[in-house]
C-alpha cells in the first residue's frame, strides 16, 4: 500500500488537522464528533447547507465548506457513512433558525443516518429537509446502494444550492432547486486502476494491465462491465452517449412532509436530455488521473455533444469527487436553465472551489 | 500503460484542443507552432510574461495563462523542451512593445532554447530577459540539468511576477523580482511510484512495493536516495528540515546585459532560511497523489515550521507541477516579504489558479 499516511487509524483526524492548519481563514474543524463548518456563524435568515459522507472522496465535501457553498460537512471513516450524531451536532452548530438542508448521496448508510439525524434535529425544533442525490446512470443497486448512486452531480448541487442559499432562498425553495438539479444531472464513471482503502491495504478489485472497468462507483466498487482498455475517444464517446441516451428514470425518494409531519415517498422522474439542451459539463478525475488526460476526455466529449446538438455553456475539470488514488474519470452532464446558471456563476470561496468574489 | 489517451503521437495536440474547447473564454491555442496565449492581446505598457517547457507537468504552464499570470506558454513534447521557434513565435504574439520576460526552468534544453529564442526576438527589436529558476535542493546536476533543477518555485514565480507585470513593472524591475523569488524559494520532492511516458510505455524507474524515492525530479528521473517507505510524518520532517537547513547556494546564471548587449554570467547566492522568516508554503502532488494525502503532509510540515520559528503566512495545496501520473509530493517554501505577498494576493484568472478578482 503506497500512501503518504501514518497509521490508518489516524488518517481522518490528521487530514482534518491539516485542513484546519491550511484553511483556518475559511473553515473550523470540530473534532468530537468530526465536522467542518465555516469560520463565521451562519447569518440570520440563511438556510444552512450540510452534506457529508464517507471519506476518500476529497476534496468533497470538506473542501466545499465556505461562502457560497456548504455551511458544514461531516466526514465518515473511509468509504463509511458518518454517524447520525455527527450530522445532528453539525446541524445544531450551523442552524440560524431558518433551517437545514441536508444533501445526501444515495448510499444506504448515508440515507439512513441522515434521516435519523434529521429526526433528532427536528425533535429539538430545527427545521430540516433531506434531499437525495442519485445521478449515476451506470448501475441500479450496488454493494452500497438501493437505486442509483449519488456521484458527480453532488458537487454541482453543492455549488448551485450554496449560491441560492446565500441569495436568501427559504428551505422549501432551496429544496425544490436541489431536487431539480438532481433530476437534471446524470453521471457515469470508469476506472483504469482500483483503489486501496488504508484499513484494508489491498485493492478493492483486481484489474489487469490491459483492462478497464466501466461504470465504477466512488467506493472502489466494480462497475457494470470489464473490457479491454480502449482509446480515450472510444471510452468518452461511449460514456457521453450513455448519459445522453439514458431514458426517463422513475424511482421513489423519501422526503420530509412538514404539513403531514412525517416522511413520505415521492415519485421522481428524470427527463432525458434532448437536442437543444444547454449543459454544465463536469469532467472529473477519480484521484490518480492527471488533468492532462482529462483534457483529452473533454475534447471528445465536446465533439460528441456538438454532434448531438447539446451546447456546453459552463464546465468544471479536475479532481473534485474522487476515490482515493484510483486512476479513471467520470463525466457529469447537468441540464442548465437560467436559475441553475445564475447560482453556478455566483461567488464562492472554499478550500477547493472558488468563483469570482 | 494505463492512460486515457489515443495514440501517443497526438496527445499534446489533443490536450491543447481540449484546453481550447474548455477555456476559450480565457485562452487561445496556436497550433503551428504550439503555444497558448491569453484570449485578449497584451495591453500596451505591460511586460509580457512567457514560460514553457516539456509537457507532462500540467497544469503548468498552460493552465497558468490568463489575467494575473502568464501571457503565453509553450508546451514541448512530454518531458522535452519546446523549440526556439515556438518561444520566438509566442514572444512576437504577446509583446506589446514593453518587452518579454521568459521564465525558464533550469534544464539544459530549456535554457539553450530560450536563449536562442531570445536572440531571435532581440534581432527583431523585441526587448527580452530570461530568468532561470533553479530551486530543487535535492540534486546538483542530473540527467536533465547542470546545477539545480527548476521545480515548485516556478509556479509561485509565475503568480507573483504575473501580479507585478499587471501592476506596471517594467522589464528590469520585473526581472529583479523574478530573481529575488528564485533566490528566496527552495523545494524538495519524493515519489512512491514512477511515471510512464506515453512514447516509451514503461516506467522511468523501477521501484518496489515497499520503497520510496527521495529527491526525484519532475521528469521521472530518480532522486538522491532509495529508502524503505516511511510514515508521512517521517518523510515530511526530513523534507522540511532539508529545505530549512540548505546552506547558502552559490552558482553562476546567465542573463542578458542590455548595456553590454551580450549574455553575461552573474553569480547568484541564496540566503538560507532563518528563524523569524515568513513563508508561502506550497505542498504539491506529483499527479497521482490525492489531495487527502497532501493534507497529511501539510499538517506535519506546519508542525516542523512552527518548531523552527518559521511562520506560514500563505499556502497552496494541490497538483500544480506534476510528473504525469506519478504518486508522490513536493514541498516548496518561499521566504515572503511585502512585495512578494502583495503580488501573491493579487487577482488572477487562469484555467488552473484563481484568486479573488
């Protein structure tokens, strides 16, 4: 296992200490339990945006805490959900009376724990809503999920909803925007290598020197298909077309109904992409792939989109939602309307993502 | 060879096409010969800042073209100097009459070619100065260098001199600042894995699963010492102390003497760090190491610096000067005075590095 670490038991704490030392002008780390908040308290009248999940996907989510994005992030152990206790304490720390929106990636542990944390916070009089992100078109159900996994769209949601929260959206309006971005976003990933979890010390899956894995998730879980390694043009064309050809996706997601005072099941349907759509295009490194190779992916993706009549109006390129040191990439396309573009372009100042301030 | 590429012969062109497609709002790619300029012409009265070198270190230098940093970057083939022709054409494209400052990393090919390009440009009446960056304390002379190699300080110089050029520094004053930053900056790198050049297809050096290489350069060239893999604390302590304990470094660097109208040899001496110094601390990924591990490095580095009475006043953490997909990191420390801090904090808007605009 080749990693720059001390003992595997201490890596989360030591990463958090490093972040505090490096970004003390923007964030504040709480150690018992672990959560990261902005340095300044949430202004009165502003909904607090909270996310979290297993570690190993850095800079997500801790790197997105700061003005214009998250108010708090809860890191679990590597590839393990944070506890309800962390989420509850974070909610109490950042609620200014206007409520808390939890952005939850669709993994069984995260969904369950964020629901428990919401119940605990609501019992103390904090308004809460949980919105589930499930944008990975590659697999339905996996080792970690019932339904589609939450991947790249999460980064875009945290930026866009962060901008809207800063602009005064109330909890209902912010939840609606968050759900819309999830409906409009679709992702697919692939890997050239596996990753190694520090506690385990061995690769999550074995893969030969001439193979690639299509449809991987962000936890080193294998994908839908093992194939001979192909050219970046072939890989990118396949991934981009898969996203564009993904049909209407029906599923039931839980949310809190404040009127009925209970969790309810809501049917959600994604519209497929169509000619003439404008998109934000996000080409992401899984951690071990350098940015030089991402530009090769971007190039072919742009050609495919142009041919299909889809216009890229904004982009994001780099390692933003990773799987430790895995080599590979993912593509996320998000249909962009005026509201989405307005808050994508809004100022942000976080350790990992910055926009004009 | 596991890379997201098409044919090795086309990767530079395809990366450049990807950059043009992604960042057409900021940059403009010229294909014959290859160079990248800002989208807008250099304003009258502003010295043009140019850099370049072998590809494989992305985002350096192309990712640093834009307001507040470079006016042009010339990419060579992977780990191969660009040609004098590229540098000459880039200089002509961005000179607004106030001259061109070439920032040259100390590799034999780059130094020779930038000198030839400067001669060609001066023959056409363009004022030029070449400043050599040689900040790597690990080795003196290598496969690619006579003297110390130019590494991490290059990124900081491009930001700081970019800010000063924007602020109206003339060629002489900008050259002096550039030389000062080089004298004040020192770096050291290490690798957990080798990298694979696309044309070659095999690792630049062999390294076992339980070994690390200390003092590597950015071309996959081996370092000063092969050792058993140690903890991040031990590695970081050794690297930080090596930088701080590096004695006064004497060498002779060539520069253009406009009065004498010829290239002259100038003796340059770096002052060692001392207690009470303020520094900009830069923890860099060699490409394959994720940011999560860099925070472990930053943490220990901050502890060592505090113990030695050195104060970190700014930092930069991430993959900015890489060696393809190599796993490993480098540390750069730059003594920071008011002039350096002023231009470190100045606005910048480039594909890879952004500051408050």
